[in-house]
C-alpha cells in the first residue's frame, strides 16, 4: 500500500500496543515502524532494475525481518525514552513491521511474507491506493490522537478505525469473487477457451475490476463495473513472445518473466523492444491502448549484457487515466 496508509496502520497498531502507557509517542513510533519495510526501494539506486524488482517487498516484508529487527529497534528506543520497557517497545515494532506486509499482501504486487521462500503472497483484492480504506482509518486515528492517553474514547476511536479498515479488506474478497463470477460467465457466453484468469481491482476503487485472461496465443483484457448493464468486452493482445528471439534464454529476461508470473507481452515501438507487465494494466481505457503501466525497454550493451529500462510516465497519462476510470466506474 501507499506510504500514508502504512503510516496510519503503523500508528494505529502502535496505539494498541503502548498507547495507554506512552500516549501519542506510541503512534509516532508505530508510524515510523510502518514505513521502515519500504526502505527496500532504495535498492534501485545500487542495482539494476530487475534485481531491484526482486528485492522489493522481499526480505524487509517478511516475518523473519519482523522477528529479527523488532528487538533491535525496541532496545534502541528503550535506551533513550523515559518508558524503559524493552519488551513493550519490541512488541510495538514487531506488530507494526508484520502488519505492513500483511496489508501489502492484499495488493497485486504481493509480498514475500514467508521469505526465504520465493513465493509472493498476493490476494489482489485492493489497489495500492484506496481512499475507502485509508480515509475513514485516518479520521478515527486523528480523533484518537486528541484524546487523553487513558481515555476510553481514545481506545474506542482507534479500535473503530482498525475494525472498519479490516472489515473493508474482508469485503474486497467478496467483491473480487463477484467480479470473477461475472468474468467467468462472460467468457463462457462468448465461447472463449482460456487457460487461466487473473482478476484485480482498478486503481483507487473496488467497484471497477479488471481481468487478464490467457489463451494459447494471446491475452484478453476486460473490465467490469458493478454498475454495468452491458456484457463484458475483452481486448485482445497478442503475446508476441517470439519477438524475444535468443533473448528468451537470457538470465535477466527469465528473471523478469518470473517476476511478472508469466503475464507479459512483447511489443516493438520506435525501434525499441518493449517488455509489458500485464498485471497492472494499461494507462488508458481506449480501445487497443498499448500504454502499459509497467513497460520496460530491453536493451543490450556492447558486451551483450541485457538491461531493462523502465519507460517514464507522463503526467497527462495519469490525468487521462483518472478521467477514464471515473467514466468507466459509472458503468456501461
């Protein structure tokens, strides 16, 4: 999830663990702890794109990391804070650390919660930014913040925020199931034979859902809004995996294919060979759009070493997507 949401969750968890004893400091340290796992993004400054993608939401988003580093941070804080209970601070950091990847596991990217196992846990039930999850949670956290640390209202407000946000997460599983049933029925009605289907919410909401459908030679992308009255239409994208040629056997290419779980297409544009990660869709809902959210140019240096270079996004692309989303959410 986005940094603000993780800060809110960390603060709320910190309040549960030590709020009654240290007041708003529990929220402060919980908020700090809630951001620490995402420091793995700095790996992109020290390594190549593919390796950085592998590292992201890996070790720092695992139970192992939480168990190892919570006591260290707990000890450090207990050394200079007036409240000296090492165990209390360690538990605060542990729960703030571990709830971070658990929340991230609901997104499309997922987390290596059980690192060193390579499998990522990804429920794909919520977008990385979802105001319906974050805003009510933030409101109740702020309300709790302005209460006395021993106040029953403080605990009530914080608990209410946690319950509402958690209930919404549970609801997203039901919404995902409902959307999946619709996509499955549409494929059956249109007599489309497919290998697998992958569903996820569109950006910023859980009303509009998207699906990637794999066939023998192509991928189909479709959208469904709970306000739709028309049948689902699928856009066809040829796999074009053969365009990789001998590059298909390159180690970096294989790593990228593994990262995207095989959901990718290859395209050529302006002399560039592009790797498109299908899991996150396109930046436009216009028919036949080739502007994928995560698009990488595959380059080779003079020694034949393969590099992936992420293509930059333009601000107007995001504005266009927001406009398209709002229109599409209202249904067809």
